[in-house]
């Protein structure tokens, strides 16, 4: 992978003023994506995943305030980019696949017209050339009879076809980075697998960077190179996909893993694991661990101030970071044993 990342984000924060307070849905996110790399951002609904993506794309609501030390695309700083520059970038160098294609596509325009408008916004091409490029991309994403689809409206397509159209639109101008926000949520399991395989194949062929946003750790298995776990607007664990799935370090990641049925091990009728409680409302500054009230290993040290994201010295080759006071030094001592030792000291 390249030494210089396609995307480099440092200390990204999003604040939303309310009537009586300020909401902090994103609290200091760091994120890098290299060429050809897939980074999955996972976490429950409400943890800040989608707002992070919208902030990177310059698509935040008008009342939201964004601050950051750095947002750079291939070395170009976007921290103070204006609306004109963002219109040039979106759809060209950076593209987004939205969660619900039915609301992302314009219901009043045919698929061909929408694809042509995107292409001619960024490239000097004729209507005929735009049509040929659209047909090429629709065929590339596995849409049958692409000529017929160009003349159809979004409501005339199935959910799976609409999602494939969204992917084709994202690829029209050969972007360097694609952000896919829950691209398979509304699809059945078979179509989910097809869409994920399609994204993986396209990425291998083109070398684009891919940010995959999802609440389902099972979706990213075999898909992502790195996993970024978010909770309460913060990154709580970062690591290689295989390492995180094989040995989650943060109690929140552990809870997410326990909620996934394991083929061959989870029996019919068996109760799945779950994380008690709900994601807290992100108002005010953090004065303790954000996961404290839901954590099975919580103790006095968790409430002694905000917890920093730190390196976890697990083992050679396992480059992990976690936001927790639990030990992660490869000693093999369980969290329960550590809590007993701390409370007994």
C-alpha cells in the first residue's frame, strides 16, 4: 500500500446546537484509508458512523458545526473547502453509496438522465458518450438489460437493482475513494452477498479505497482489511479485521461479537448475547468512559476521567488500539480477573 493515504482524517468533531445544549455526535475521530484498502466502521445505530461519513463528504446539515485538525484527500486539504470545490470533488474523486437508494435517487428522473448528469458535471462528454459509459457501468455491476434500465424510473426497479445503480453511479468518474453507508441494510441475505462481492471485485480491479459503514460485524468478515469500532461518537478499538474478529479487546466489541450467531455453534432456540442499555445521548463533555454504564467489567478507574485511545501491546503483528483501561498486553489475564485484582488492591 502507498505510504501516503488516499484519505487522512485527524481529530474530526461534529457539534449540533440544540435548544438547551450542544450535541456531540462525533468526538475526535482519526481515520486513514490507503489505496486498495477497505476500512470498515462498525457500531450500533446512533454511534456516529453516518455523521462521520457525511462530515468527510461535506454533506452535514446546515446547523452542524465541523472542526478538525486535518481532512485530506490525496494530500489536498478539504478542511476549509468551499461549496464550489466540494461540488467538483463529490462524484469525481470521492463518491458515496447511500443507505437507501430509493431516497438517494431522484424519483422524477429516469436512471439514464441521472447518470448522464453526473458524468457531464465532471467530464466533457457528449450525450452519446455519456450513454455508452452508463451502459458500460450498468453492465459491470451485473444489471441485466442495461439499455432498458436507462429509460426506467427508480420506482420501477427492485431494491437490489437500485443499489447496483447507486454503485454504478459512484463509479462513473473513477473516484479514488468510495464511502458505502450501510449498502446492504434493506436487502435480503442473498442480494447482500452479491452486493458485497461486487464491491470487493470492483475494488480489486480498480484499486480504489473503500470505507464500509455497517452495524454488523458479520458483514465485514472477509471484506475489510481494518476495522474501526465506534461507540458514542468515539473510536473504541482499531485493528486488522482478522485480529479484531478473532480476539476483540474492548468490552463493546466483545458484546457486538457475542450478538452474532456462529454457524455450527449457535443452536436453534439459543439466546444470543446482547449489550444491555442504550447508546447514551451525546450531550456535554465526557468526564468518564462513555461505555461505563453498559460495561460488564466497569469499576472505579472507568469513572476517573475520559479514557484515551492507546496502543494495545497484544502480540507481534497485532497492531491494535483501544479506548479502555483493561489490560491488553498479551498476558492472558481475563478482564474479570483484572477487575478482581484492582478492586481488591
